[in-house]
């Protein structure tokens, strides 16, 4: 009897340990921290391959892919870094502000293991950032063995302009993002389906914002012909668009009919399309500190006293109220140009109010 209990406890402990280990291992976002991975890195192909194989937070397929494309590692790392930056920018005035924990080897903390709309956003912006980062590297010639400018854009006969110049190859970026990120997901699980859907929504958020840029040619200023190419949008535009999708994200559930799929939780809600974000679980309470989930809570956060929105004191402080601090600030002001070549400024002092959540 006693032996049996010990066995069961050991088994349970192993399962818990394995689950935690898997979460840590798959946390490729760590590449976005400069301590893990400098983004400018000149490795020989062999050294690059070795680095890829050592990345313990890659699954095996990711290691293989990383090794196959020599020079891709700093580009993936750049994708991770951009994803973190964009997330923090979009959520800087929300209860959850996309806090990272570099020292814990757990990029977004355990909160990312809840299948919430925040996790949906993280996947989407990451898939978008990897596609973006790879497409830009293609244009810059950093992956010249694999991709370059997009020359496959088809010409419409009737237009007054011609494709030419160097178009950013978003299709290649998407292809890599799909290969590299989707390979981690199991389409026979609810979480796998959720992540796959959100990854694709992220990539579409880039593709749908590709813009045409043109340059005039012809006798001085006549602009009789125009040469155009397709350019990536700024990632800021993409992350803003995804933030709108986050706000309107669809709560879905897993159904196993003939085919496993996600279905909107109630027929009263709109069916999500492929650009929408989907989530399976409600968000945790971000108001109070929760060490298990690595939630910091909103005490001490700065809030906007005039806003009725999520950044406003009532909502951000979760009804606990706020304190007003008066801060003396010194700023450069009345700057003017002095011939030649200085800018001279005064120092202005002013008082500014700051509102801090209780
Ligand atoms: C994080 O990972 C690094 C490198 O793998 C290791 O040296 C460090 O001890 C880890 N830290 C924690 C808290 O696990
Ligand atoms: C998908 O749904 C969103 C609203 O959630 C809508 O704005 C968008 O136009 C739809 N896209 C397509 C391709 O139908
Ligand atoms: C932290 O969150 C988990 C999951 O929502 C909950 O079960 C737990 O009680 C919370 N802990 C604290 C200290 O609030
Ligand atoms: C997020 O909020 C915490 C306090 O809850 C603060 O310490 C941290 O600096 C904020 N992070 C960002 C990226 O704004």
C-alpha cells in the first residue's frame, strides 16, 4: 500500500515536472532578449548550426529548420524582439501590460499558459513579426540563398504603371513563419487549433496591409511611366490592427464532430473569420498580484485621470482608487538655433500631476 502511494506521488510529480518543462522548452520568445541572443551576429554556417541545436526552447523541427537556413537565427530573434516590443506598446495602458520575465526563462510568465485572448494576441503578433522580419531580411539580401525581392507579382495589363523595383516578399516571410511556428502546434488539440488560427490571423494582418509605393519616371517631372513595388507596412500598423482584433476576439469552444474544430461559443455571436482572433478561456484577474500566474497586479500603475477607458483610473485601478502625486519636471524649452551651429535651449520647470493606482 505504502509503495503504491509513493509510486503514484512520484508519477504525479513527474507529470507536473514534464508539463512545466514543456512550457519552458517551447518558449522561443526568449530569443528576443539581448542576453539570450544578440540580434547582430555573424556566425559561420557551422557555428550557426551548433547554436540552433543548442536552443533548448526550440522543438526538434524548429532546430532542424533553424539549422537548414544558415543565418536565420538572428532574424528569428529579431522577430521575437519586435513581437515583445509591439505587445508592450499596445498594452502599455492596460491591466495586463505584457510584462516579461527574462530572469525566469519564462518570457511572459505563466499567464501565457491560459488560453485567453491575451495569449491569442501574443501568438498573432509573433507570427506576424517573424513573417515581417524574414521578409525584410529577404529584401536586404541577408538570406540571399533562399529569397530576395518578390518578382512574382503578376502584371495587370490595363494599368498605367509597372511593377519593378524591389518588392518585399511577404509570401516568403509567411511561408517561413508558418513552417517555423505552426510546426509546434498539434491540430488535434483545442490549444493547437487556437494557436494555429491566431498565427494565421497574425500573418494575414501583415499581408493585408502591404502597400504599393511608386516612383515617377519620364522626361523631367512628366511622370509618364511609374514604377511600383510592394512594401511591408510598419509593424506598428500591424500590431494596432491586431489589437483591434484582440478587443473583438471570439470566444470559441472545441468540438469533435467528423473533424475537430473550434466553434463560436454561442450562436448569438458572430462567427470568426480568418482575420479574427479566437480564445478558449476567460482571462484571469489582472487586478491583483498572483505569483502563481506571474501577474503583477495594477497597484502602482500610472493611470489617466480624464479617461473613461481601460487606461482611465477607475478601470485600471480596478475600483481601488488612486493617489495624485505632484512631480517637478525640468524640460528643455524655447530652443533656438544660433549661427553656426548650435541649438540653445532654456530649462523650464513645471509641476505635473501623476495619478497612481492604489
Ligand atoms: C535560464 O537559462 C540560463 C541559460 O540556459 C541558465 O543559465 C539560467 O540558470 C536559467 N535561469 C533559471 C531561473 O532557470
Ligand atoms: C472578418 O471579420 C471582421 C470583424 O470581426 C471584419 O472587420 C472583416 O472585414 C472580416 N474579414 C473578412 C475577410 O471577411
Ligand atoms: C491565481 O490565479 C489562479 C488561477 O486563476 C487561482 O486559482 C489562484 O487562486 C490565484 N492565486 C491568488 C493568490 O490569487
Ligand atoms: C507593467 O506594469 C508593471 C507594474 O504592474 C511595471 O512594473 C512595468 O514596468 C510595466 N511594464 C511595461 C512594459 O510597461
